[in-house]
C-alpha cells in the first residue's frame, strides 16, 4: 500500500495539504500560529486517527462493541534540538459492554498501528484506555 498527499504554501500566509476528501490548512507564520494548526498538531492528529482506526478494527477482532472512542493526546516539546520528546495519550472508550480487555486492546494498538510504530521510533509514547 502506498500513500500520497500534496501540500502547498503561500509565502507569508498559510500552508495546506490535500487529502482524498478535502484540504487542511496549517500555520507557517507567526501570525497564523495561534489561528491554524501547526505541523506538530497535524502529526499528533495522525497518531490519534491511527489509534481510533485501529480501535474500530480490533473491536471486530476482539468481538466487542463500543458507542464512541475519544482520544486526548499531549506532547512534550523540546527546543534544542527541536523535537517532540514524549507523547501521552488517553482513550475514553464508551461501551455498554461490561468487560472489554483494554490491556489486550492497548497491546494491539501499540503492535499493529502503522503511525503508532513510526512515532514510537522517534519518541517515547505512553498511554492508557479507560472503559466507561
């Protein structure tokens, strides 16, 4: 499987990338930094999408149903050299089921997530899943 996107920027304005179903703008200047997503926000969003996609995938394999999954991600940013040092996530899994093996789900997310594995090679990633 191959992936491809196109991104553009306008000098002094903003950048955007184009996906299958639309475009996303991101900040490239000090003026747009507080208004638009940063590249780091987009990076973390990709990780969130990977985790949520795999929750859906593994819900079928592990035979559980859920109503909603919400993920919150925070990252520690180092200045010199600029990088994300650590990422922490928390998944809230809303389900009417009494018991979901969240430890196995977490292991599966960490083992089989393409973006998760790529991110985990560049910095420490930790998190937990809370079943409500």
